[in-house]
C-alpha cells in the first residue's frame, strides 16, 4: 500500500498539456480560498488565544515555520533563475516579513510572472526576433571597461593635404585633357561589352516605353551601353533567400585580426580577378582624390569576399592600365551581386577612369532608407550591426600617400570587410518587414515601377527588396558627364551663379540688377572674370579650383578689386596665400584692372548722356533745336566723348523760361560771366567739362543763380541803400571795409541794383586766410603820436523804435554815420584757431563753479563736520580712486 502511494503521488503531481488548464484553475481557487480564510476567519485577539491554548499555539507556530520555509525556498529558486537579482535574503520572523516583504516577496514574484509570459509567447509563436539586433548593454555593476567612442579632433594636416607629394597623374600612361569638354560617349571608348544581352552600338527598348520617356531617359537610352541590361534585370535567386544564420567577420583590431592582400602588380591583379569570378557577391568601395587635380582620379579600390579582403593600389601605372580588362567582366556580370554603400559617386568614377559599368548593384544606403533608419551612413550601420566604430576622419585624408599608414589601411578595409554581413542582415530585415508592413506600390516612381516589374521575384515578402534593387539599378544607370563651363549664365555645379547662390551672394547672381548695363556693377563683373580666370588656370595646371583660389578668397578679391599684385597679396595673410595665386598674382591683378577700366569707362559714358529736360508744353510751331554735346572725363580712366544730336522743339521750360532764340545745330548760348566761377565761359564747351550746353533765357538764369548764391556767400544777405541828400550811399560788405559812393539817382526811378557783370545779386566776398587778412587801423590824428596795435572800436548802436515805429532822435554825438564793420577781424568758421586765453579762463571758472565744494547745502543748515563726512573704513590704502 505504501509503495502504491509512492508511485501514485508523482504521477498525480505531474503537469501535462492536457491537464494544465484544470491545474491552473485549481491553483487559483485554492489561493483565493486560503486568502479569504486568512483575512476573515482568524480572530483579532489571536495572541490571547495563544496564551490560554497551548496546543493551538504549538500548531500555529508549526504552520508559520512551514510557510516561512516554503517562502524562503521560492525566493532562492527565483534568485537562481533570475540573474539580474541582486542578493537573496531570508525570512526568519515577523519583523523580516514586515520590513522586507516587497524586496523579498513582491519583486521576485513579479519577475517570475514576466518570465512566464515571455516563455508562453515563445511557446505560442507570438515572439519574433527583432528586425535589427543591437547588442545588449553589459551589466554596469560588473563592467569596468567602457565602449570605445569615435575619435575626435582634426586629422593631421600631413595626412589630410600632403602638399609635398609629387603629382602621381604625371606618371599615368593615359594623360587627362582638361580642355576637352566634349560629351562622354562610352561606345567610342569601350573595347568590348561583357555579358551583353544587346550588342554594343544597338538600342533596344519596349514599344510602350518610347512615348513615356523624358529627355534625360532618352539620353541614357542612347548613351548608356548597358541600359537594356539594367532596365530588364535578372538578379540571382540566392539574393532573395538569405541565410537566417550569418557569421560576423573577424575583427580588424585586437588579437584575432584577419589578413588582407595588397594588390600592386598586374600579376596579383589577375590572381585576384580569378578568385572574384567564383564569388556570388562582393563588397566594393573606392577612395578618390580631387584636391590636386582638376577632374579627380581614383587612388584606391577595396574589394572583399566572404573570405578575403583585397586592397588595390590604383596609383601604379601598370595596375591602372590593366584594371579595366581585369574587372570589367566581373562588374558587368549580373550573377555576381556588387554590394556598395552610397554608390552615386562610385558609379561615375569607375566610368571616368576605367570605363567600368556595374550591373547587379545592391546599395545598402537604399536598404537603410527602406527600413526607415534614423541615420543612413556606413558608420552607423557598422556600429549597429558589427559593434565597430570607424575613424571617419580618414574619409578626408589624402589617399595619394604611399606607403599607406596602418590607420588608413584599417579604415579602408572597414568599408568592405563588414559590408557583406550588413548586406545579409538588411535582406532579412527587408523580408520580415514586408510581411508585416506592406508599402503600396503606388508610391514608387514610374521608372522604378518598370524595373520592379522586371525582377524575377513576385512574392509579397520581396516587395521591399524589389524596391531596394530598383533604386540601386537607377543609381547604376548614372553616366559620367564632362560639364562645360558656362561663362554667360554660370549654371552647372561649377558655375559662378551656382557658387554665388550657395554662398548667399544675391548681388552676384544671374538675377542681380544691372548698373548702367552691367549685371551686378563693377563687383559683379570682376567676380565673373576672376571666376573664369580661376577655371582656366585650374585646367591649365591640373589643379582643383579650391587649390588655385578658395571660394571665400574669391569673394574677397571680387569685392576689393585690387589694381596691382601688391594689393592683391595684401588682402590675405602670408600663410593663407595659395601657391598658384602667389606665382600668378600679377596676371590676376592685370585682369582685374582691365576689367575695372572697361566697366568704369562704360558707366561714365552712359551717365554722361543722361541730360533730362522737363518739357511742360510743346507747341506745333516750335522750332527750337537743342544740341547736347558732352565730354565725360575721369581722373583715373581717361575721357570719353559722347555726342547726341537729339532735337527737341519746345516753346517754354519750367526752369529756363520761354524760348527767345533759335540755336543753330552745333551752336550754344552761355552767360558772359558766372556768379559762381567769375570769368566768362568760353563759347564752346571744353573737353574737361561735363556740363551740357543748353540755350536759355539770361534773366531767368541770373535769378536762379542769385537765389543759389545767396546761401553760399559770406557777406550779409542784402546791402543797405540809404539816400542822403542828392546821393545814394550803398553800404556793402567788402573785404576792404570802405563804403562806396555812386552818383545820385532818383529813388523813385532807381532800378534794382545790378552787379558789374549784369547779373542781379550782391558782390561775393572771397575767403581770405587768417595770415593774409589786413585789419583796418584807426586814422592817425597826430604824426607825433604812434599808435601801436589796433585802436579800440566803438560799439555799434542800434536805433530804438517807439511804439508807432518811428525812430527816436539821436544825440548830437551819434548823428554821424555808423562806422563800417570790419569783417577781417571776425573769426571765420573755416579758421582752425586755438581758443583765446580769456575764453580758457572763463571755461575753467565755469567748471570750478559747477563742481563746487562737493557738499549740497540747502536752507540755513550748515554742512556736517569734515570728520563726519569722510569714510571711516575701507579703501584706506587708496587702491581704488
């Protein structure tokens, strides 16, 4: 019987899939009954019953010990399963239950429930692997080493711009002709078309596509030799079925470092090509140089397979000449998938240097875009998938350096060493996401949709993968194009209008306003000429435009417009002057000077013709002919004579009055004397003058000159004319100070005063410097008395008027004539004289009076004593004043 119980007891405690639901129901009901009984049946005075019932107390203690033992066992089991639990405590009594109930009971139970839910999700198939697996962060409590961060700071200038290196392009067997701006036609340069479905020189296209093509697509159809192969792709089957288990490549740093093969001979190149032909996919990346050359050239090529990394030195002339024949077939084979990251520039560089065209491209950049990554750079993919942080500073390094430093080799290998692993992970993520989130095909462009219809897979799980392949194919359809320089409109990537818009120079763009027929004025014309000079010099010396003259220095030169080499080099510091500009500074300065002369002379010529006559009334019988002949002269650029025989027949003018005479063609009228210039003008205009000669009324012109000159002369506004007896005395302010007397003229019949030259107005007083003025001395009454200095002048008395406006009578002493005022003794505004000593003394007294004693006294109260006004502490050393 006992043996039967022993055998039956384990079988009854076993939990089977069929009995799990019944077991879970029984456990929940038992837990509820126990909790309800514990909360309702126990008396509140349990301690009293323990004291009077010994058997009850013993049974209660035994049950409590059993519960504590079971609880401690569960806590230990939970701590052994959960590795994140920190420490495991025990419950020894009532105090431990009250104090550590949450940390020892609640938290482990919660973790057990979470693990139970996760296991149930795995068992039912609800939990899936994430699309992107990011390595979990290590436990901070047990981790003493931090994750390495990306190197910061600027790269060593010797690695970024190795200016001491000779130009390797001078040793190339194929010389680059920078002057050749003819279109790039691959059919003329290709020797053989590998893996061709359409023979070289033939154009095949679908009938329904010819009408829907735009101009750019038609140009690619006629120029791209692999257009039909790219638009009708046949991708290999293994591309659509990636392996769910992929192995990460060996690390590039540390003890487990994989080796690479450096290819620098034609034999090594052929050996590498033999290995690549057997591969199903290869990872490719290129390193380009464009600073010490006009069009740029490739320096390094990195190719990786599943087993090896190859570094190809493209600066070796023999390898450079053999690269096209060795790799053209591999890159054109659609059965070998070529994995790039950001292949927009790589496709063009391969065509430019080696006439290599890529068929079967997979661009991981487009894959990261399809998966909606936040960042799409290769460094971000390497960090997310491979936990490797590359040193992106070497992206701007000078890849002409030979031999390559170890750091640059590591960076170059990292671009392709992990790329096939990333390619596998991205394909798995694209297939998994397509099964959950299906992107509508209507969002694709027309060209991409046409390529998608040409892919070999039509399964719903491959929708996003097809999209990535289609976008990669559009990238492979790019063509290298030699851009011609547009000097007129400045369009294109290297045009002057594009550069001005990029630097936000609105006054230098193509849409800038014209000044006298010149777009942008002198600065705009100089900017375009200097930009063209920089372009020509860069082509001639096979240098980049940035090396000849950087963009910011180009704008400085255009704005300053120096006229000689010294001024040009003085615009920059000695260290910042480009070497090419230092050698050819005189040439550029001469170009700028000739441009400024040409533009300035044209502006002066156009401005000299602008003579405007405001015509108010034009009569039918008017026959006045006005001939304007001007000569513009510049102090810097010479004279320009502009003649225009424009005939205007006017009856009157608002400025010059009615027409009085008819001028013959080529004749002019002018005043005999100018109130402003003094001497009479010549009958014809001199070459040095730029004022047009226009016939007009003499009286009206004299009135106009008088009104203008009244605001310019130094003398009083109007001379006083007084009638004394039979004579009229004109008191005028002249430099000599003496009064002038004229014959008597009846006051009633006297005409307005006229200047000696016949122009109304007063006599102008010229400005006389202080050292040349002659003060008027007082008359000497006695020869024996010598008066030294200047006699004291009498003050001028003003005539007081009564209420009725009649002048009062003077005394007998003041009946005489007022003495004329001597203007020579009065300081002039044009004099730069120091103040008089009396004036300085007055200023000092006013300043001292304003300063006072420093004590404000008001009322009749006395100021406080001195000891109460002084500071008693602080600043006793008089450090602060």
